[in-house]
């Protein structure tokens, strides 16, 4: 079961629960849906505005504004560039480009009588995009990633042979034992676990560390929404979402001795892994919009946690050169699976956070004359309960649940490591007859409890729109700025070092549709 400590986390995170970072919880909750070009141009602020298929994923009550039907597609193209600063060394990873399908689908709306309207919608969108490439390196005279392996093995209390055969020990630690990257030694009459790179550090040397991470995939969500409007004042709606997760990460971490000493029992080691998470979930969104008069709209929405069932797999390899201590050696995770008679996959359940959205809009120029200048200003405030994410074990074929003790400890770590945060969205539109111009932006506060971890997400957007004779075309450009932290490994007995990561993205979104 403890192998999950490696599977859940970025490479080499500490193998003690108190320092565990379960980044799956954050990856599946700190999302930024790709809406229509119109919705993205106004910063994604769709909590009270309505009249857009993106309402399915923000406040489904907004579907109640539809009195006609429409079909639309929202293809998008994004480019990502990532810079990282690690141990006073700055670097840039190669850029990443990919196509995305923003919110697309069908809305069937009708007005049953002058005081009543209803709408049904089938929509699909990319809730999260995982494409990226992060790369950073630096010279470290303080700690080694191999110390994380030594910590886990020391805490296990197992003999080396028993540890190598135990699926309860992470792949990384068993491979480090297998290749003599870590070993036992009697020091001062006491048996201790040593990591070979520590000998370099103890002699005043430095280690060159390189971490290269490539990720692909995303979350694609299908939503079925329904809403109704009464007297053009009250709008109520709900939607059921089915998100499909496909995440893949290829990662390589290398440490090398910079001392030039060929007799200190360490030259280099490289750990390589291919990790994936796949699965699906279900969620519910409900909301209401109140329109006291033609100018004002007030919206409230609640998103329940998404209940995911996920399967993750990991294939890994470690190559280690311990110089005179042991010859160059390598081992793969499949070899360890044969020794322990186990597999490389794990199934678990995850419950994501709650989302609460409050929104307001002011609509001006509501005259019906052709050419009348019209527009709106709208804003959303969203509260996300990151601390409430929960892992658990799925039931077996008989409906019985296994021991959740490990997951209880992991959930405590989630609660302590993350904090609930706010997201803010603001945008506006000015319409001139058949043309419209739009601007907007958004800002998300850090989800981390520690003030040392600087993380945020911001966007700035602008777009234009055309509507005439039932045809509409919108074009939007979005600049995204993401700050985050990346740990190459985590230790339980030392302060942990990390890379400050800055990602920048440019996304071009086109929405084209027809009303009927």
C-alpha cells in the first residue's frame, strides 16, 4: 500500500505521511475550464449573465435565458512556456503547443408562454489541460534526493531482502537498494542507512541536480443541463457533469557528483518514470439567477464535489553508479514486480472540493431600437474548499471496503497542506448593432497553506463577436500567467528545497454557431 506514496506525488516526495504532498488532489480541483470565446473574453464571469452554453459549467440557471435553440463549436489553440528558478539557477523549458476543444454543444430553448421559458443542453468542454514541460537544474550542497529513499527504508524496519520483495515499499526506494544507491552501514556501533550522495555532501562537495517533467492529457467533461425562467425574473437550473480524466507524466531526475573525486563512492544516478492516471467521475451543479429589473442580475451557484474513480500506473527505471562501492547497475520496476509478485497499477477514489459562486451583472442600453449601444459589466467570486478533498479505497467485488487507515492519514495531510481559496472573475461587453467587443480577466489565490509557496493564476483576455441572421462568430485571445512550486523531492528531517515555476500561455479561441 505504501507504494502509493510515490504514485500520488511528484518524483521523490518524502515517504513519510507528515510531509506527503498528494498533488492528485490539487491537479483535479485547481482547474480552469475552457469556455466559449464569449465567456473566456469576459474572464469566465458567467455566474449571473446567462445566455451562453458555458452556463452548464458555471451556473446552469443561465440556460434559462434561452428562448431559442443553438448549436456551436469552440476550437482553441494554446501555447505554453515555462520558466523555473532553482537554487539560484534560472532556466526555460521547450514550449508546448496543443489544440483544445472549448465549450461546444447544443442548447434547445423555448418559451412555453409569455411568463415561462425552459432550456435543455448537452455540452462538452475541456475542464483542465495538463500539457506542459517543466525543466530546472542547480548545484546543491545541502541535500540529495537519495536521502528520501534512505528515510523510507529506515522507517520501514525491514531487512534489505524483505524490502526488495515488499510492494509496500516504493519503487524508488527498492531500486535504490537494488543498485546500492542506498545501503546499511555500522557507524559508531550503530546500524544506519546511508545514501551514497551524502558522502559527497559530507566532504564539502556539491551535487548537480536536473529535473525534467513533461505532462500531457486533460479533463474532458460532458454535461447535461436543464433550466427554467419565470416572468423573466427568476431562473433556476441544474446540470450533471461527467468528467473523464487522462493524465500522463514522463519525468527524469538526475544527480551527479561535481567534486571530481573518483573514490567517494558516488558518481551519478538517474531515475526515470512514466506515470498515468485515468478514470471518470460525476458531479452536480445547481444555481439560481434573480433579475429584479432589466438592468441587474444576481446569481448564486453550488458545485458539489466530483466523485472520481481513478486508476494509476507507473513504470520506472533507476541507473546508479556508486564507483568503487559497487559497479554501474540498473533496475526497472517490472523486475521488482516479479520479485514481489505484484503489479504496477492502483485503483482508488477521490472526492474533489466544493465550489460556491456568487455573481452580479449590470446590463445597460436595453433599448430595442437597431443600433442602440448595449453592454454589460459582470463579476464572479468563487470559493473553493481545497481542504475537503478526500482519498479512499473503492469497495471490492462484494461491496466491502478495505482498511482506510492509510488514506485517513493522507487526507489529514491534504487538510494541513492546502487551504481554501478564492477565485475572482471580471469582464464586460460593449455591443454595436451586429458587432461586439469584450474584455475581462481572472485571478486565483494560492491553494497552499504555507506562505513560502507562492502560487497564483491570472488571465487577461479580449475578444470580438459578430451576430447576424442567426449566425454568430466570436474570437478571443487569452493570456494566462501561472505561478507554482515544484519539489524535486521531499525530506522529513531537513528543510525542503523547491523550484519557483512561472508558466505563461497564449490561447486563441474561436466559437462559431447557428441559432434555430
